């Protein structure tokens, strides 16, 4: 990875603007800079102090602001400040200590003897937002690396590092003046006049009358509440923005700025016991009003005799009405207050209980296997010595990698330091959280985006204060503000979920490696764990750059499940529609039947949701495609109350399915392809007495649905579980002895160099769900390509064989891990504009020493490009996409090329409508 210099700072040179009325600014004691000396006032006056501030704006480096004397001492690196940016006010992050402004300041804004600077007038920092820094020096350095390596603004990188800290910014709105409100009232009177021929209008309904004049509608909308200019057209109609500007010119309206965002106090309804009924009354209630009696007992069990109303409703259906009745009797009162900050708050989690301890992590006295002990012994000395080391923990599914993480986290705690454990998806967090809390209790914090803002802020504060030195979290938790971190683990390190899709497009795994290397004076140890490591990590391990530790077997001598392949080509020979693959082969159906008879569980895996993936006309061949995206619509049978809907999985467009072909009018509309809904329907028809549950994105939309389904499986209330990749990894189901892969070829032939690797990983991971307890497991894989190396190697659980084959392909074609890779995407409303930007970029790269892959026959060029060409997903949400790939032998050369392109591209005025997306180390080429 390239750890090159960060982008230089920029000096903010616009004239200072006054704050809106009522805003308190810092005293302006240094309002100008002497053009000769760069000092305030006369030559004897002290030099103006400046600070570098990062704001959350794409591509923007640090800006230089003046530090008012009253604030200078408090403007330490890491604090948040409110700063002016154009006509806006935004949250900024101080990234350098105050330093004198001088003539030797470079034009880029960084302090140093680089050359003279023309006369400038700096804007002041408006005010402080924090008493203490929210960013440590370590975190500022890490975000600088992220901004440089992933080609984004420093403010964008910092914003990603503070998911638990709210950001404030000023928003400009239009409101009526006193004259404007009088005019609005007159307009109502005019519209109510019969002579105008319009129905009577009364505010606030005036804005909804389409026949009313535009001026009247705008006045009515603004009288209702101040609005942003860009929101007026949708609220009022076309031309509303221009009409509002005319009202401003006439003095009937004005623009005002107000700060928005930030932590908003979240209030919940509490039920508090004020007068407990007599025991006889409670006994009487149990017969006449059992819900009231149950609610009373629930409240009395709590320490403060106070329970959230939604918690009562969750545990006691109809509890709201029962509480309302008790309020009338004077037994309880309902009051608003903030939710609790502890780990047993309203997010549905609870402190460790007996149930969690029973199914959670084994006690620390349990003996480790020799392989687990060897892995622990290799890393533990580095924790004690506070030194950097990199270990790839390659263990088969169910080999006990989590136990190694637990022991190493304990080692870090015993040394007085913290531990960070990253997981790829939110779905895996609760299970791992249970295991860590069963060992470490309230010392564990969880950071992920599923929490509401207040909960995220609460957990962030617990980590920052040192109250919770063990952190479990997803990608953004790599920035956890642990005061003294001693160990990092990245579970399922190969998973693409560690890569963020939007700016800053960082990889949580790679950022964790950099954090471990830079932590403290000598770094800290980091462990990457996976049953199917990424080729990048494994190649470095076998090459000696990383330490490789293996867990080749499951604890207790439990065998890996037997994997059988079913050739769907032979299944199709018996007849049937070739476009509708066999859902349940004879082998798979028989295996499910055997499990049902033995009282065991089965898992059916298909990485495609919905009922049918394609709808075609049998006469003309036209398909139902999304009007915003270049993909076919998927039919969801269970949507709209069972009536069915067509949905786009990219932009979420929804519409009813057609009864006739919109192209030719034929009624021969057919449904092809398959998804988890179709599998569920087939399984219920084949096994009508089985308890079947489906788990995909459609069934877990409701809060708590994910945990509810997994809990039902663990309790043995589900016989057959059908799911997508969210059930393929990390879960431990003791009674799950059969895994059936409905179609292993989904995703195998996508135009992406990682297609084979992803298929192997998914098959291996889902196969690992079988036979994890004392019962032996079996896996049946249905496929049209049983001879493909990704399938055959998964059948044998042979990662080494897969690596040998796949690495030869990568080396021959010049893909990672043998070359560094970046993807350039050109997005525009017009396809020709996106294509033109791609052509310009190709020419720019050739002028800067890059060579086309067509000409690089020998593979000796340091920098190579492919394209430009339309992306496979050529249109998404109405935006056309063209792309290019850049391959480089070194990270430094790739970084230099990308920064040069970023600067050169945005200097081209004719590309104003084109958005350039730079994705370093992309996980998808679609």
C-alpha cells in the first residue's frame, strides 16, 4: 500500500462574511493581513495565526482559516469548529496546530518556505463545537492516508471516521418578511373573490390548488414554513424557484441561514410506577385485566420501577392500552425522557444472560487445540511487546478462529490495552457480540450503522472514555477511538463488504492493517481470519510477507461435511423447460426427506432473491426492464399482499406485473429464472408438513426480523431454512446437518476477474454451515458446471488447489495480487458525455506514460490501461456509466497517475456534467 504524502492544503481566500443575525462570532481582532509583511496592523504586531481545517466536501483538501485570538489556544488538532464555506457554514475539523501566517507560505496553503504568496484575506473560524478533540493525532494521520490512497477529500475521510459524532451545517431557506405575510393574506382574499372565478382558498391549503396563480401558491407555501429554494418546485410546481427570487427582490421574502444536524435529543415514553396496587388487587387484576397485572409485575421487577413503553409493548401485546388504564387509576404515570445509554437499551440487546452464556463462548478454561494454541502463542508475545506483526489465520469452517480472537483480546486487556474485532456484515455482529459479552460483559461496545444516532453516539463515547476497551463492529469500526489499542482482528477478511461503495471508497481490512502498523511507537499485532482468504492476503502469506497460521481441522475431531455434486445437465435430460432449472434434484429431495424424518435441519442456499429473475414475451422476446437501469425487473410473488410486484434491485423501482406484452400486445407473458421465493414455494409444495422459513433482504426488512429467524432456527422451530448469502457464513446451527446449493453457477460467469474466487468462497462458506456439532454433515451442490475448478475445489475443501489455479490466471492476465488495480468510472445523464470523458482519459493516460493493454503484449509496462468501454451495468438510476481499468506494478506509480488524472480531469470545463469516480482496489467491476 502506498503511504505517500497527503494532498497539500489550500488557502481559503474569500472575503470574510458576517454571520446571520443572532449568530455569535469570535471577536474579529485581526481582520486584515498586511500586504507587505503578512502581519496584522503594523510591523510590530504579532503574526496572524492560521489553522488548517478539513470540511466534508468531495476532493477538497485542508483549507487555511484565521484563528481568532480568543480561540487560538483551544484550536488544537482534532477539535470540531464551525467555519464559513462560500455562503454556507459547515462543521470543520482542525488538522494542524495554529501557526503564523507568513510570506513564506506556499500557494497551496501549507506552511513552509516554498515561495511568496500574493496578498490574501482569510476568513475566521466562527466558533468551537467541542471542548475536547474528537480526533486523536493517530486518527488524523490515518485519515490523511485514507484521503491520499483512495483519492478523496480529507474531510470525507474524517467524516467516515466519526460515525458516532454528528455533523452540523448551515442550510439556507427562504421565509416571508412581514410585508410578505401581509401580501399572502391579500392573495387569499383575492382568490376568495367571486370575480376571479376561483374557489375560495384558505391557508395552508392554498399551495395545493393547481388552478391558483404561481405567486399565490409560493406565498402560501412560504407562509406555511420556510423552505429551501431547491424544494419549492416539488412543493409548489414548475417556476416556483424563479418566483421566489422575484419575491426576494421585491422585499416580500428573505434568505436566512440556520444550523441543522447534530445530535438531536431522542425522547422515548417511559412508564413509571407511582403507587403499587394492593396484592389483592393484583390477584383480582389477574382474572379481570391480565395485561394490567402482567405490566405491573414487569415494572416492579426493574430497579427504578420504570420501563420504556415500547419495551412493555414488545413483551406484552396490548400493553399500551393496559398502561393507559393504569394511568387513570393513579398507579403509573407516563413521561417522556431520553433512552438509556447502557448496553441494555432499546436496540434490542441485553447484558449477558444465562441463555447467552449457555450458547455463547466456551469458558476460558476450555483447552485449545494444538493448532489454536500455536496461533495464540505466535501472536500473544507481540501484544505484550507492543510490536507490529501481521498474521493470516487460515482455518477451515468451524475450526475455532473466534476462540483465538477471544484469547488474544483477553491478552490485550490484561496488558491494559484495548482490542478491535471487525466483522464484514451487521448480520454477523449479534452472534459474535454474544460470545464476547459472555467473556467480557460491559467492557464490550458495538459500533455499526444499524444503531440509531443516539445509540451510536453513546457507544462511541463509551469507547473514547475507555469504559469499553473491546470493540466489535463492521467496516467503520476500524476508526474506533480506543485510547490505547493493543490488538486488531479482521474476521472473514476476504469479504467484499469491507469495501465501501461510495466516497471515501476505503477498504476496512486494508485500513486496519495501516492502523495496526502505525499504532503507538512500534505498531500492534493484527490477525486476519478466513476459511477462504483473499488471493491478495494468501499470496503475501505464502511469500513470507505475512505470518501464516493454519487451523486444519475442527475441534473435537469433527469431520468436514461430505460434498456431493449433482449435474443439472443430466437432470434436464428428462424433459422440462431448459430456461427453468430443476429446483430440487432427486438426490437433494431425498436428503431433505431423510433429515425431516430424523428431526434434523436443512439449509437451502440460492444467492438470488425474488420469484423470477426474467419476464419474457414468448412471441416477440421482449423483456420487462427497468426504465432507470439496464437490468431486467425481478418478479416478487409475495409483494403487495400476494398480488406480486416487479422490482428493480438497483433503484428499487416497483410496478405491477404485465398481463400482456407492452411491445406486441401478446398475452403469452412467461416467467423465467428463479429466486428464493420460487424455491420456498417448491419446497412447501414438496414437503407440506415441514416448517419452512426464508431469510433474504425481503424478509428481514422489519426491525428484529433477522434475529427472530435465526433464533427460531437455533431453537429447533425451523426444519428447512432457505436463504441468500446472509446465511452462508459465520452462523452456527447445531442441528443443521444438510446444506443444499440450489444453483452453484449464479455469479460464476459474470465479467469480473473475481467471479471464480467469489463462487469458491460462497460454496465453501455455505458448506461450512453443515455438521458443526456432533452430528455429521452433508452438502449437495447442484450445478451446470461440475467440472469448473471453483466447484471441484470447493467439493474437496481444497483452498491450496484453488489458489494454484486461480493465481496462474491472475498472473497471466495481470490482475491482483500481481498488479495494483484502480477502476475509473465516468457517470453522466448523457451516454455520449460519459464516453467522451473516457476517450479524453485514455489520451491523458497515454501522454503520461501509460500503455494500452493491447500494446502491452509482454506485460513489461509499469502502467497499463483497459478501455474505455460501457460498464456491464451501463445505466443505474438514470445515470450512464463508462469505465476504464488502470493496472500498475507498484502502488506509488498508480497513486501518482490517479492524482494527476484527478487534477487534470477537473480542469476540463467541458466535463462539468460528468462525474469521475476513482475506485482504488475495486471489489466489483460491474
